[in-house]
C-alpha cells in the first residue's frame, strides 16, 4: 500500500477537476507522472506546471496515526510570465481548493459527502489498495515562498493528510 502515491494522484485529480488553473497546465504527481494525461502530451519539464510530491508517511508514538506531507508547487517560465500573473493565478486557484478541502473536512461532521473531498478520499481508497482508509483530516505546514530562479517562477503549498491504519 503506497498511500503517498495515492495522495499525489488524489490531489492531481481534484486540482484538475475543481481548480481554475488555466489552459495547458501540466500536472505532475511525482510517483505517477502518467496519471494526468497532460503529462503525456507535454512531457517532463513542460510549463506551466503543478508539481505534486508527497513524502513517506510519518507516525506518532502509537504507530497507528500517520500523516503524509504533500508539496504542491506551481511553476511558470520567467520569460513567459514576466509579471508572475499566471503563476499567481494558479497558486490562488490551488490555495482556494486546498482551503475548500480543509473546510469540508472541518464542517463535514464525519460524512465527507461533498466534492471535492469525496473525490479526494475515493481516489485514495481506489489507488492505495487500502480497504479502509481512516481519514483523519488536514493541516497546513510551511509552503514554498515565491521564488524566481534559473528562469523559473515557483510558489508552493504544503498540506498534510492525516489518516489511520484502519485496515491493519
């Protein structure tokens, strides 16, 4: 069971389906590049891009509650986005979606029947092999402040998905 990979795929799906990211944006879930069809048409290092990378699960002291931190990075080429307007627009759209996911978790009263959260959780279950994914919520951590280096504009969000080993 690779929950980190499943979370990357889930973020890619809900971003593609629910965020107003603009045309021709490549979404790169790091462990499954081909999961978003745009990657096949615009292979590695195409811009504009949303790059999704989740670290391995971390556990707390009881070895039951886990968390996966996922970096969602938005990037454009400096020459194509001199005023940073497009990368800023992508960031705002993804931040709004992450805020929506967080609000749906906080207000869901345990049902989680609203898209995009339902889609996110269904995707994790379908792609992780977990029979019961014990979703525990979201938190935000320190993201990537805007940078403009080596001809690339980047900004990022870091969102943590908490869960339990419900099927072990």
